[in-house]
C-alpha cells in the first residue's frame, strides 16, 4: 500500500485506526496476529559446520585422502605413521586458521535490531503511554520529537517543522523536512524512498521539530526489514583465487590418480613377468604409487596460501584496512570496479559553507550564527541540526565565536523556523540598548521581503540591478549543487509589540548568501586518479539528488559529462539486459534505493568484472554483501555494514582502498610465485620418482617427500609471500578474473624448472652410488638416496631465490628479503640435521655421507641459479 500517495484520513481509514490511536485490546489482537515489531534473527553456522566447510576444500580433501592411504600402508607394512601425523597436522592447522580468520560473525541482523528504538510514545485508548517498540502494531499512532529514533515505518499525520536524519537509510546527506499532505506522482511511476516526505522510516532519527504518525509497517515489512531480507538473500561469490585453487586441485587430483594407476599397473606387469605377483610385491608396488601421490600433491600449498594471506591481513591492518575474510586480500588485487557510496565515503558527511555572496562577510557570518539554534561546544565544534551547525562553524572560521557574541547580544525574541514560510528570525539586544533582528531562509522568499541591502558601510535601496546581481549569484551557487541560504537584518528602536512572522519579516536589509555542501574528502581526488592509472573504474552510487551527485563527481574526476549520470527512477525504466549492455556508460547513480545498488553491482559482475562496493549506511549492506568485495566504513559506518563487509576502513578514508588494492596486487603476485615454486618443486619429485621407478630403483620414499614438501619447501614459500612489490604494480590494468593460475607463462616455467631440478636430483643419486660402490650402474643405493634427498632439498631452496621475481634478475633487485634468507638458513639446518643426527637419520633410512658427498650435492643444487638466470635473460629479450 503506497500510503504516501494517500491523504492522512484515507490512511487511517484503510488501517481501521484514528488520530487517537488504537485501543489496547485491538493492539493486542494485531500483535498476536502479525508478530513483534522486530527483525528476524540471523542464522549462524555452528563451529562444527564452519570446520567442515574448511575441510570441503579440494586441496584439503586430497591431503586427507593421502593421509588415509599412508595410514593403511603403514598399518600393513609395520612402518611408522609419520606420514599420517605430518599430513593431518597440516590439515588441522590450515582449518583452524581458516575458521579463526573467516569466522562469519553474522551480526548484521542483530545490528539492525539495535538501530530500532527501544521504547516509543504511543496513543492507546486516547491516552499517551510509553511501550516497548517491539510491541508496536500497524495502526498505532506514535509521537515523535527531536532526539527520538523512529521505531517503525509510519505515515505522518502532523508535522511541526519536523526534520528527519535519513542518511543511513537513503544516503541523503541533509536532514529531510517532512510534510503531511499526500504526494503527487506526476510523470513518475513511483516516488523514491528519499523523496517520500510524508513518511518516516525505522532506522532514521528526528533531529528537529515534532510530529505525529500512524504506523504502516512493522518488523520485516519495514524498509529496514527489506534490507535485512536482502542481506540474507545475497549470495557470497567465490573469489578468483578460490576458483583458481579449486581448479588447480581438480587438475592435481586427476594427475595424481592417473600417475598412480599407471605406475601401479606397470609395476604389477613387471612383477608378473619377473618373479610373479606376491602380497609383499603388491605392497611394495602400492608404496611406489603412494610415493608418487605424495610427490605430486603440494601438501604445504593450502597452508602457505593461508599464511601469506594472513600476513597480508596484518600489513593492511597497519594501514587502517581491517580485513574480515582472508580471501578479500587477494580479491582486492584484481578489483576492476569500485562502486562507492557518496555520503561519508567520498565526502565528509559534514555540511560546510564553501562559498558566499555579499558585501560584508563578517556581518553575514554574524547573521547566520545568531539566527541559529546550534551552539559551540567546549572544543569549539558546532552541535545541532547539520545545516545550522555548518553556519555556526562558518562564523567561527571568520573569528566569530557564537558563545561570545550571544553573551554580548543576547536573544530576546524570535519567530522560529517554519517549513511553510521557509524563514527564521531572532531579535537581539545590542550593547547600546537598541534591538537588531536577524533573519535567514530560502533566498527567493527572503529577497522578496527586503527593501534595502548592506553594501559594507550603509543600507542602500534594493534596486532592480542589485536584485538581478543577487539572483545571478544565487543561480551560480545553486549550479554548483550548493544549498543556498540568504541572510538579512532589521533594526528596531524598541521591542516590537507584535512578534508574529508576518509583522517581523518585512522591510528587511539584505546581507548576503551562503552556499554549503557536504564537501569531498581532500585525499579522495588523488585516490581516484590513482585508480584510473591502475585501470580501475570508480563509480558513485548515492541516494542524494542528481545535481549534487554530478557536482561532487565532477570535482573528484569521476565524470566529465552529466550524461554519465542516471537516477534510480530512470533505472526502473531499464530492463536487466539493457542495463547489462549499458552499464559502462554511467559512472554516477543518484537518488537510488537499496535494490538499485544490488542491480548495479550484479550488472557489472555479469560483464565479468570484479566489483568492490563501499558504504557506511544500512542501505549499503545488501549491495556490499553482493559485491565481490564489500568495504565498510569503520568510523561512520553502521554495525550492519561492518558485519557484512569483507574489509572495514578504520579511518573511513577512500584512499586507504587504493593502498589496499596495491597490497592485494603484491600479495597475489607473491602467491603466484609461491605456487610456481611449490609446483615446480613437486613436479621435479614426480619426474625423479617416475624415472627411478621405470629404471627399477628407489630414489626417495614418501616420508622424504613429505619432509621436503612441508619443511624444506614451506618456509621459503611463506617467505616469498612477504616479498616486496615489483615496479609499476599500480601502472597496469588489473588482471582478468578469468585468468588461470598457469597464465602468463607460469605453466611453461613450472614444467622446465621442474625438469631441471629432477635432472640434478637423479644425477646426484648416481654420483652418490658411484662414490659408495665405485661403479656406474642402476641399483639400490643408501648413499645415492641420501645425496638425492640433500640435492633435491637444496636445489628447491636455492630455486626459491629465483622466485623473488619471475622475470627480473635476482642480482639487480633493489630490496632484500631477510625472511627468505632466514627461511633458507632454517631449511639448510633442518635438512642437514635429518642426515647427520643418527636417530632421525635411522628413521628416514639415511646413510651418513662424507663431507665431499655433502658439498658435491650442494654444488649440484646451486646450479639451478645460473640456469634460471640465463633463461630469464632470454625471456626478457623475447618479452615473454
């Protein structure tokens, strides 16, 4: 029911109510029938469910499968369960980290409930009483005064200069003056939420005046309830990194399965053709297959990615960007569109006088400060209705302290502001005993009441030429989307006996005009310019008026032509398909409602774009949850917004988003380096074991591979995650969301680098066997296995140095990665300890090797650095 199109009498009749309210009996019936005036409780996942969600990750499933296979093998063979223990430790650590960082903490609905007023004054049985707001029903008549929170959606019955702060719900930066009369559709199909001036809504607040209203919607039927429902309906999309890692997991799964089946079948055939198939032979063959499975699975990858993202979270928190979900770090790096709310995000959410017209600015400031109900606090900051506070701050900036000038010229009479006449007057006692009346209000109304103007020295007749000059100045200010107020005065010798507005507000002397606006944040313009250079599209979505939105957007450099702006009413005329096609034409969306914001975000997403949505109001919550990455404001943002956001800006600074994007790009680049490092390392193990199996000897056992993958490789991989950014990170467009893990040559690099490390590992085995046995032959060798283990471990460790940059020479890098050097040192010490500490060496079936063998193995390992440097040189020359 569109009650804003009906008269107050028609609304009361439809609701079977009256201006005296409902009876207690009728209210009780309606409460029992329709339920409480509160929002539905949020559904929360239990800790068990959250842990299970972590375990559903394909990479984790592969690890668990490997643990099960290793456990079965260990049970039948009588060997240690070291493999199982190591793998399950990785699984548990990764899951706990994931739950800790990504704990849903879905308090959005609870926060919406907290916005609602706790108690309300209502007419029941013709008497005024105070009840719990949750007990309000449709048809109740509520009383509203300055300072009250609006407890439900209601149609106004009376309004005495009533002004409602609706910024959190509509994005309107200035309190809305309310009326009682029915609204007219005109040529529109409907009236937007922000323009329904005879309605008040749950979640808004009364800042001025008083009113009487009848409740037309409660609980989930309110506009706030619709937002709560939209939040719960919004689906969370998988991030690009999650998608790519899931794809990688599937590829690895099939690869592991294929290799294992092939080797197992080949080994069985060889057994059959040799000594025949026996139980022990089958078990040995199965162990070979398990070795290949362990070699192919990058056990440390899930943990490395989680830890690298966690480190990124810590870095961003230091830069005032608080990440609530780990994957948001990486998503930022490929953000292509940032849809930003205007009020409080691009602007300061603080009305400020930014321009004026008049011949005596000091007198103009005095007029606006004295004809004003706002006041200065002890910190000399104005408090009160935002427009009036802006005028008091303006006067203070001119050296006029309202407290001081009011003490010198106290108010002795007034004609309060009235939305009907659009004027306010106050009378002040001057030091010489005379009286001066100050007036402020709408320019067109006030100018019509003036007969003179102040030229800076004296009152002069208001000629047609001066009137035209004032009108042009008014137009100039209005064209800048400024809210314009005019000021005037009138001198009295004695206190006027008639203090009615009609008597007082005549024969005034015009002083000047003030133009105010919610100003842009000074750092945002540079941030948006940076976005453009980084190939990121900045889009403004606001509930404010079109002219205001265009003016702000032009100041910020978001648009250059007003044709790039569209209103919510115009959006309603556009189909989903048409919007998807034309979405790129618009960068400013004005007078929009929550559902419009969701449509806009989805339209960009259908274009294949990664979309970030910023905001601070309740009305932003559904679109923030729908976006690939939602950004809430930490200072001005509502709890609702912060609880659905992926990232919260602790300083409410749009520029912080740009810094976070830069950090996100660095982290993603580092994750790719870690993936390349780990996969090339695992591929080298697969190739080495595959070749050794075909040739008929054991080069490494599963426990050796687990040690290398989880200990030797993981520390350098994590250290790669803190590698500094490379040059021009923010000078190129964001990567495509569809870009695969192996794009930009990574797949080719993994293959040839894996082959390189495999070759030096196999060579090390034969060298070890030769030193042990004195002959070159294919045979089982304890020294060969030990040297292969050492060479493979150290080759991968040295290869981590190569991965500091995928294309640049490591000898020309400007910064050092002390964490990587530390990780290499730790890996070296641990690997050496495994070989030379007798108890551990026995568990791993290693033979103590001589110093010569040790340094030969190290020499073979270090050759990976010059080889990769040479290949990088040609890659740079060829531009690949």
